[in-house]
C-alpha cells in the first residue's frame, strides 16, 4: 500500500488545532520535534493526570485526508491540522492497517502504528456536530468505528514533508486489528 503525505503540523503548546509546517522532524522514541505530545511517557493532557508514567503510544497522530472529503459532503469544512493531527495522508487506508504496521515516510522516517485515535468531545467545540461524524456504529456488532485517525510511535527519525511518499509494511500474520490507544 502506497500513498503520500499531504500536510505536516505541530504545536509546542496544548491546542486543539496544529499549524501546518513546511516540514517536521520525527525523533526516534519521542515523536515530532517541538510538538507538545512528544516524549517517552504519555503526553495526552487528560491522561497525564492519572497515568503519567505510561509509555507514550501517541507520539504521532496521522489522519487521512479522505475523511475531510467525507466531512465536507456532510457540511463540515475541515482541513489539515485542524483536528490536531501531525501528519495528513492521502491514498493509505489508515483505519484498515493492523497494529504494528510500519509506515515509511519520505526517505528516512519510520513509524509504527499503535492504534486508533480516540476522538474527544472538544471536536464539537471546534465544529458543532462533528463528533458524531467521526464515529460509525456497526449495526451488526454494535461496535463503534473511530474514524479520526491513528496513532504511532517513531522507530526511525527523519524529516517529513508534504508530498513525501508513504510505504506501508505490514507485520507478520496473524494481524491484530487497531484498538483505541
């Protein structure tokens, strides 16, 4: 599976959205250089209060640009970085990847997919009604599908820029489906 990076974003302060950048640098074992969520231990603002020593499985947030297309059809105008992602992609079925997939970004960077992003209620503060659009209910199982991207850890650092290629390397079978992290 191949695709491309369409935007990169980071923010040194806690904020719902992240400004787009010309490039970001991924740091092995930490995340996006200068981003508030970078670190070896958890940096999620709410989770830090009760689980501060957990490993940071949310070093890099990726979101598929195809979601923005879907949201636009429902009247929601959303663009890269506005939902807090670090890397926006096109052409990769992020939600269909198994846990442990390696994503090769550009010439050097490699990240490992850890799970699904669990969308929070702040999405409705950004755009009223948007939270309900980033969930899908499976009518058969009753399970929710989270559509607001995936999380990853950095295995090999390097620069990432818009228009960089993305190559997915699946882990050995049997594959584990993505769960919330």
